[in-house]
């Protein structure tokens, strides 16, 4: 009996071969990645899928409990969004805001990195101070800007009326447009939109400053010194020596800042509440959700926002990313 048991157990033991080193490493790596994967699924993937499901259902706050995977799917939410007053104007405002804020933040970050590249006494302290707009709480800095730009007691309007000779204080955060006379032409200027763009550029230029400063540390001084010996001017050295080496970093920064700014909500909402011509799509999503209690339309608008963002990133990857890689050769 024991001999029969031993013979029947032998094939099973032969099938249990010891794991190879590669298999053990794979299992260990999977074990380390599992917590992060679970968090990403719970925090990112599941909400995205749920938003997609809600965008194809007529769900309001009163009947949100009826939402489910097997609900009644429809395209009515997208029709509501596309035909709602101000949607296309809001999309144009979002694009202008995103492009302007991205360009301004990268330009200021580039200028700051070049200015602080050469060593001087106290450079580390100045570099650290450059990070204050980025690390400060957004509620605090937005409140400071509101006080600073106040038409009643703000320091900017006080300086403008007393020193620069302004005729009247300017309501930077509540005035939609102002007319500027230039070369005999009357040009409308979006005051509030330009103000939030300036705030965005000031607040997030340290992000670009860190990236560009890190890249500048790896740029060899020999090429610059050789161009200086050849008689190149400051602008020529920047254009033909530094800029080609910084272009890959600038291209990457452009994509990152475009994505982050395109979805920006808190900065604009704290400063203007989405009024005075600053009604970007992210603010409209919030208004659909809190004012109309239309969860389906809000989800559809958020999905449309994501689609436009994906298209923009795809255009970058198709036309601009290869050029950035060629610049590194």
C-alpha cells in the first residue's frame, strides 16, 4: 500500500519544479508593484470608467442612485453640452488661457534660470526664494493677489493712479474688457483673463525654473567659451548654443504645463469664480454639477475636455516630439 502511494505521489512532486531565479524576481517585483497598482486602479482608473458611464446616462442628483453599469445609455448629455450657450466660447477661453499661461510660465522660468546660472554671493538663497510661488498654498496666494489688485485699496491701483497717472482704478478681477487706443485703433483687452494668465505664469514658473536649471547644469562651458572667442554676441550664444540644448526640456515642459493648465480649476475659481470672461471648461463642469445638479452633463463635459486634451497631446507627439529628439543629437 505504501509503495502504491509513493508511486502516485512521485509524478506530483516531479511536476512541482523549483522556481528559477527569473521567476522569483518576477514574483518579487509583482509583489512590490501590487500596492501601487491597486491604488492607481482605485483612484484613477475606476473614477475614469465611472465618469464615462455617467456621461452616457441621464443622471441628476435626484436619481443618482439609479446609475449603474446597465443603465439607459443615450447621447442626450453630449447634445446638451454642445448646444448649451457659451460652450464654444468657453473652449476658446480655455485654449487661450492654457497657451498663454504655459508660454508665460516657461518664459519666466527660462529667464530666471539664465539669470541665476552664474555663481554669486547668496545664489542659493535666491534660488530657494524662487520656489515660494509654487510651494505656497493656492488659497493664500490668491487672497494676496485679490488684495493687491483691489480697485479700492490695492497697491497696484494705488501705484497706477498716483504714479503712472491712471484715470481711474482698474478692476482686474471683475472687469471683462477694456479698450486700449493704439496707433489710432481701439483694441479690446480682456482684463480679467490676462490677469489670471499672469497669475498662472507667476505661480508656476518655478516648475519650469527647476527643469531648465537642472539642464543648464549639464551644459558644457567649452562650447560657449569657443563661441565667445569667435566673437558671438550674447543673443547669438543663446540662440545657437544654449537654446538647441534646452529645446528637449522646453518641449517636455510645454506638454506637462499644457496638460496641467488645461485642467486647471482652483486658481481661476478662487480669483474670479469663472466670471468676467474667465469661464473655462473646468469651471463649467463644476457649474453643471453644483448649479444644475446635472451629473450626466457634467460627466459628458469632463469627457469632452479629456478628448480635446488627448488630441492636443497627440498633435505634440506627432509633430513636435521627433524634432525635440533630433535636437539632442
